[in-house]
């Protein structure tokens, strides 16, 4: 663990700000579904008083913190509860050793290309129940967990084959998942940005490091952060802003690089890094966004992922989606999907993730939507798994509502578009 | 980002002001450094606990306003308070709604075995008004340390049953976990039959407020069908699920109407130009965001909410640095009992009839800033039993007088 000792001390000192009000105990999604986790008040500032450097951890349950940041946001005293949990988790894992499974789940950027290269085979294998049983027995990855498909070619490869359209240059941090597992999110982003006059640039980029951070591997996260910073700082110094579509990667780059990991240059980068819809909203506010949408009569549920909430920018995608005529979107009244990045894949945590997801599934049932929209890839995997519904990134539906159509289509545009986004397949 | 109105503080008064502004179709940002204090309180709606028992609320309020010209209620009047309360109740349609006991204060049981007066209470608490010696079985859970059924039973001269959930894997239970269990039909059937078997002629069953977050009335009715007697909740220590139900319902209502909600964002600076507030800055490491608005409402509460801060020699208001009004000098800040008429509860912000903050000469300090909720001067809400009444009525009228 290479977090600066000054930073670590300041986080730990803040534990004493806790006034024991229990706001955090009211919102924690984990302690609501299992008594195995005593809740943020006890696990964070409470247990902190019993943690001494050099003494062994006695709080293995701290590993059950899902890292959603809800406790941090509701705390009136400003205690960094989830960060205290993360430090304790890292310490406990340092002592116990990290399972190979955790390494595998946090290093998909190393083998993702393999998944892509042999995607027909990989995907079939990952769906095979024998393979899933083996994964569970050997690697402790739960056999029912929603492992993602790989797609070929990668988003980056797809992008390389395109010719530039010109316009003001803007950089895009697409993230590993868009690159190898959901390349349409990247395609939609490029299409929309080009439609409003930008030329998209893909700066060299690596995994943001959030999966490692979430699994208590500060060292690994810092390495990734340094690497991305050296590339992205060059990008912003050449006059470009950086946009991201994954709210998890974005939260890591914009806030954790600076606030938690204290990486040099990260404050500069934060000032020039924006969530895609936050950026579109700013354009709209200044009167520089002129979308011509077609009617899209779809009933959609919108789910705000935890890292979007932690970004503190409101729900910009939800605001922009309101501009699409016919699209009836409603906020899904739930706070956590249960996936927690890699949490829901783990054998010992899968049941907890499912239980957390139940609240979300019931909220979705109440809305009865045709489609779910959410910015986080983890949430999308989990919601598909929980509901069987079609789940997209909001930019995909925005792109579909923008796509030009012939005059004929205008009369039957609803069904035509529904076909395009796969609702009628 | 520019708004019609920015409301600072997410307690009951801020939520009520946001509801009122959104009903008037305004663009609203609601920002709180946490999620407000609703989970700290029992969330029965106290209007005025100090009314003599023979008076109904309306007459009691008339008398109170006559005798307390500086009280926030005096800026609103009895009819105004009633209008604000109906606006509040309107977002809680049955089955989980708020009611009074024939327009008078009801005495509801507490988790320390006493009774306290309150005006409006949610439907799951109604059974508490019938509690009498011997007629109630008080049900607790082993390992749930926020509710001691045995202690209450002794005080109320009733019997108790402490259920053990040994199969649940851990010796300590939390309120949210119990409420999650209670949302499951199978669990209700299991404990329902245990309760039924333990009844010895009681006509009521009291429980901690754990009848589920979303549909507590369903859980209540199901348990009543199994046990054959009325089931009710007794409020207890934080985290208050009664508060969560209230907060979640407000959140749902406000989001449906397009509020922008920033939970967990502390204001680092306000931008002032002569008598106008132009915007607020929020420091979210490592960046600072700026939000502007035509109008601002301050609803940050007193010491518990963080709206007021006590230093060694002075009390200050934390966002706009408004002058804090008190009749007493520093050597008289101290008192024996916090819940009594303690001098510290006398501090607050003085406002004009449209809730604009006033300077020491009684002149408005800002044109476009309003102050509402318990941070106002002129009341001792804990002692008076008026906390929620002040929050709801000043929240409603603070926004309404500003925007209409």
C-alpha cells in the first residue's frame, strides 16, 4: 500500500468527527440485507479506534463494504467512511494475501484482447455451465454471476478504420469495458459528438485503476493513474477537454486521482475532464447545442449509478433525455444495483449482491419500462441479469433519436426506431 | 448552472420549500452537506406540544401566537399553518398517511416507556394512542439494541416478548436489516405466529418501527391478519426508519418534478454583490463548481444540522455569516438540562414577514435570500414540541411568499 502516510493519517483523524448520528446506517445497502456486515458507522469510524499499525486486523467483514459512497454522501460530519473501510480492507488483504481471483477480476485490461480475439469461443465458454462451475470451484467466481461477452473488433480498432470529419478536437476516455465488451457505447459517443461538430480523438489510455482501488490494491491503482495522467495531461495541454462515458472511470480520474491518491498533475486534469452528458448540458445551457430529434415513443427507466451520484453533477443524462420527444423516462427509485464493480462476481458475495439488487428489481417492476438506461457498465450487467430487460447507456438512445431517417420513416418512426434499438427483435 | 431557486439544507423545511417551489413549476436545486436530519427524529409531526390538554390545536395556536409575537408561527398565522400542513399531508396518500387525533394532540408511547404529545402521526403509529396498562404485548428482538421491550413493558405495566433470530448469523441486529426481513411474507408469517401464541388477552401489539421501508401498511395488515390484534410501531433511536420513509417519499416526489438534488455537497463559499447573493461555490476535491440562482433559501437548521456553530465566544451562522440573534449574553449560555428551556435553544436568525434575514437594526440584509426552518429565532422548538410544525409551515410559506 503506497498511499502517502500523511493522507492516511488525515483520513484516520477524520474518523473522530463522527457524531454517531446513524444517517449512514439508514442508507447502507449491504447492512440492510445481511447482518454479516455491521454497517458503515461500526465498520468505518467505530472500528477505526481499534485498528493499530502493526496489529493484525480482526475485522474481515470490512471486505463486505461495496464501496458505493452512499454513507459518505449522507454524513453530516464529513467522515470519509468508505475510504476508512478501503484502508482497512487493504490492510486486511495485505495480511491475508489476495486471492488470484481478485487479481483476475482487476486485470481484465491484460487479457481482454484475448477475449476479443477469440470472442466467439470465449463467449461460448463463459456461458457454458460446466465452465461456470469450474470458475466457481477454482476461482471462487460465482457460477450465476453475469460475466460479460467480448466483442470483436475492439472499439479502438473500429475507430482506427474511420476517417476524420474535422471540427473542434475533443478527447474521449472510453474505458476498458467500452473497448472490449460494449463497443456500441463508444460508437454512439463518437457519432453524437461528430453530429454536433466535434472531431473525436482517442488519446493513449490504460485501465483507470478503479477495479484495483476497489479491491484494496493502492499500488496497482497508483501505477495506472500515473500512466493515464502522463498521456491525458499531454492531451489537455494541447487544448482538448477529456470526456468519459463510464461514470466509474470518470470518478476515478476526476476525483480519486487527486483527492485520495494525490497524484501530481491530477488537479489540472480534473478541471478539463467531464462526463459526456455534463458536457452536453453545458453546451445546451450556453445555447450551443442544437439537436434535432425524431420522435421516440419508448418508456424508459433511468438508474443513477453510485459513482454518478458521487460525482455531484446531478443527473445530466436524465435532463438531456427529456429533450427527446416521445421518450418517457422516469428515475428508478433505488440506490444500489448490488454489483459494486467486481463485488457481485465473487462467490462469497454473490448472494448479497442479489439481495441488494432485489430493491432495484422491485422498483423497476413498479415502473414497468421497456428499456433501462444507466451510465455504469457494472449496473448494466447487473440489471440485465436481474430483469432480463434491454439495458443501454443513455448515449445509445440519444444517438438513435438523432439518426437521420428518410421522410417515409417519419410516419412510422416509433416502430422503426424501436427496431433499430432492438426492442422488437 | 442557473436556477430559479437554490435551497440549502435537506431537512424537513428544505424539502417542504422544494416541494412548494416545484409545485409552482420553478427550476430548483436542493443541496445538502448530508441528507438532512430526518433519520435522527421520530418524525411524528409536532406542532405545539405545550398546548393545555383541554384545548384543540387551533385554539391553542391562537393563544400561543397572541402571547408570542416573535415566534415563527406569528409570521404565518393559524390558517397559514393549516394550509402548510395540508400541503405536507397531500404527498402521503393512504394507506401510509399522516393523521391527527380529532384535531388535538395525541399522546404517543416512546421507547423509554413514557408518553409524549404530538399532532400528526403516520398510520403505523396510530395504535399507540390506545396503549393502556395490560392491553399491549410489546415485541422486541434479541440483539436489536435500540429497543428494549422488557424495559418498556415495565414502565407501561404491560407484558413483553423478545424474539430470538438465532439463525440470522450474527448476534447484533440493525433497524434496516430487521425492516428488510419484515418486508418478506415468510418472515412475517414466522414471527406472526410466535406473537399470536404469546398473546394472553392483549388487544394490541407494539413493535419497533421496522415494518418495512416501502409498504409498511402491507406488513402491518398482514401481521394483524395473523395475530388477530392491532399492530403498531413505537419510534426509537436513530437511524429512524420513519424518517427514511418520509425522506424517500419527498425524494421521489421532487425527482418526478425535476429537482436537481445534490446530497453530500458542502458549500464552500457564497458569492455576494452588495445586497444580492449571486451564487454558491461547492468544493468537491479537487474542483470547485459554481451554481447561480435568482433566489436562495437557507434551511440549514441549528447546531445539530450544522446551520449554527458555537465557538468559544460567539455563535455563528455557517453559510452566509448572518448575525445570530439571542437575548442572552455569553455567561448565560449554560443550562442544566438540554431538553428543558435551555438558553442555547434561543439562538437563531431574525427575519421579516417574507423571511428575509435582518441586521441588528431590523433591516433586510439580502434582497434574494430567505431563511426558514429551525434556524429561525423566536422559538425553543424542542421544549415547545414545535419542531416539525415550524419546519413545514416556514418551508411552505418561505417558498410561497417568495415565488408568488
